[in-house]
C-alpha cells in the first residue's frame, strides 16, 4: 500500500516479481519460449553490468524479465520464436514494422492488467527508446531508392532511457540478440560487436537522457564482453 502511494518499490517486491513462476512470466515461457530465454539471458547480462557500475541490480533483473511481454500477442512474428515459415514474408515492410513496434503498447497493456509497478513499465517503454525497427526501415529504403522515406512509421514511440538501469537494458537487449547471429564467437568478434552496437546507440542519441557516464559505458562494455565470452566459450570434442 505504501509503495503504491509513494511510487516506491522495495527489494522484497522486486524479488517476488523476478520469480519465474509469476503467472505473466509463466505465460511468456509457454507462449514465447524463445523470447523467454532471450529475456533470461538479457537479465543476467544486464544485472552483471549494473553490479559493476553501482546501479540497482534487483530492479534491472526484474525489468529485463518483463521488457518483452508484449510479444505474447504475436509470438510468431519474432524470430526467436519462429519454427518454420516466417509470417513477415506475406507482409510489406510497413506492416511488419508496425507489428514489431506494437509489442511496446501490447506490453504496456499486459503490464497494466497485471498491475506491474511504474518502474517496471519503464523497461517496456524505454528498451527501444525512440529508435527504429532498422531491419524493416533499411529494407524499405533499399526497395524504394528514389523515394524520400519517412522514418516515422518505422520509429518506436519512446521515450529514450531516462535511468542507468533502462539504458543498460537497451544495450544488453541489442547485444544479446545480435550475438546470436555471429558466425563465430571469437573474443575479437564479440568485442567488435559490443563496441559497434553500443557506440551506434550513443551516436544516435538514444542515451542522451540517461545518467550514464563515459566511465559507466566503458565498464558496461567490459562486462558484456566478459559475460558473452563465457556464454559462448569453446567446448572440447568428445571421442566417438
């Protein structure tokens, strides 16, 4: 009751929200198993970085678990859940972008229904900020080379991250997803990927409203690189 009145969230509440037996998280794991695994990986990646820079580790762990709950509405339209035909093949780039971007508003609707705290809903709205659904935007631009393309239909509603925790989540979300598409996971490839993606977000101004310092960004990069190297470490070949 006190938390709701003063907008405060206790560590006990955050621990309870992080329980994967929570009905909403259980539904995510059943309806979107790929998204659930991605959210778990992002949670681990982001919480390690939060610990390094003194951000709220419990908050970011919980926020990361719920950031993609909007994908429950259209699981097959997200690559991590696809097992066969890609439904985007039947749509144009604008239609596809609207479905992808829609997981933000769908997530907020589910969060409201589940009465999630406002600080958790911030992770839903801010993890893409006012960035673009770049795959569909760039594909559309290539298909219409003589057209001045309006980026608005391909742009997430925002706002951009306004706290250290939501900034870290944006970085971790992008890095974890992109790391899965690397042809090899050498230390050099992982380091280049992390630096390129985070530097691109900063160059696009997506972290301008955040409280992160240059030192924080360096620590976050080092944390991601270290954690990803561990996740994708080489294994020995067992004899036949």
